């Protein structure tokens, strides 16, 4: 469908269409009215968008049987910006954790970009999904438009939910927008944070470098962001932590943990790719460098995902074990701490 905006969900809506009804407009149901004015959009898709509150008239939510009146201002907004590129299907293997006719949950490996963008037009998860959808017989007529509701960074591994129908897309987008999706991440961080805590600090693009997300503790800039964390294991120089996202800002966990002085292990963007704790010399330095080689990315994994099924209304919950690279580095740290 459209590219999602943030690491996991957009906490703002992006306007896709703005239509002003003619002064002489006759009363007409809004779904019928929009069917003639939105290109390549089905009536069911329009109705799903109305139901989830993504279509508004004069800034107010309406029902599908609302009659459009003269000079009404109709906006179509979604939690992801408009897509402006065609997706080329590519035969890339997918680790599918769950799938039915409405959605699928995939386990994304580290190193895979979620959607095509600047410098990454091919080899992405969306390219793989387009191939997967095009080769499903029961998806005949589907244009290979997998509904990407959220994303995780290229070098973050773990779970993503993908919508297969417009109704599922709208329902899941609404759940992310309302922060009712249950998500936990596991991260290896430098140092030993408090046993548990909540980081409620605004985040926004750094004025010095747009690729980096900065913390704004005074709340004068950036957007509201909340991360809850608890330590699962202390390993003297590093700690394994579980993070629960309340909001879904770009690089949220990475920027928040850096802000409290515990950057993610080997996170080059946020200063975790150097020795933050311990000596800079000798065997320890060699040991850390060997760990960096084993885990050539930030140590972050999308561990669990829970949401309400768009069609059945049942609560679904999925877990993904830590990938091999993070497991191996954890074992090395356990061994090092035990014998040094």
C-alpha cells in the first residue's frame, strides 16, 4: 500500500487527498462520491477508511452513509505518507510466522530494508512481499500491494505484521495509531541501567544531522515519545534489556537509550560502536572488537507483537527468539564475565 513513516507506527496522519465539494453538489453518499474521485480505490476500501476514522468531512469523522453537501471539505489521511514508486516483485525468501487470508506476520532478518527508498530500491521486504502475493493463487486480482502498517530499521531484526486486505490495513493502522498494539524489543546496551524505568523524552531529527534522532528533554522540540524498559540480565559492562514501546518514533529505543547513557551495543549512529564501558586496552579491547565482528549491527530485536485480529476480533500474540548473532554475543559476554 503506502510506505509507513516511523520505526513502528506514525503518531501523526499524512494527508493523501483533499477534496472540496462543488457549491451546487447534490446530496450523495460519501462512499459513492469518493469512488468517482479517488483513482484505483474500491468502495470497500473507502468504507474501511471511513470506519477507522481516516476520512473526515470538515475535520469531523463521519459514517459511510453521510451525504456530501455543497462546499464540504473532505480529507483522506493515513498514518503513512503517500507512496510514489512502483514495487517490483522479487523472489526473496520470507520467514513467515503466521498467515491467513487477512494478514501475515513475518520475522525480518537484520540487514533487510523494509521498503524501497533512496539507495534501496530493490531487495527489500516489500519487494519480497510483492512476489509472495503475486504467487498466491487465492490472491488473484491482487496487485501485489502488501499493506505495510509499520516498519523496523534495516539492521533491526524481528516481527512485522502485514495486511492483506484493505479492511485489515485500516484496522491495523488504527491500532498502531491508537498505541494499542503490544510490542516488546530486546536490546543489548552498554553499562548497567536501573533495573527498570520509563524514558519520556521528546525525540526529533537532529538539526546537525538529519539521519540522527536527537533527544529534547526540555520538551521544546521534537515529538512526544515514551519507552518503558526493564533489565533482563546484567553482564557487568553490558546489559540485556527488554523495551516496551508506548509510542513509535523513528529510532526511538536507540535514541532513548543513548539519552540515558546506555547506547545499544555496536550502534554506530548513536555511539555504541566503541568501548563505552571497561578498559580501552589489552585482551578486553580485542574481546569487544571480536563481539562487534560477530554482531555487525545495533543489538536490537523486535521480540514480540500482539494485536487484535481485524476480522475475528481475537487477540493474537507472537514471539521471535533472539537471532543467532545476538545469542552468540550474549554467550561470549556471559563467558567473559564469569572468567574475568
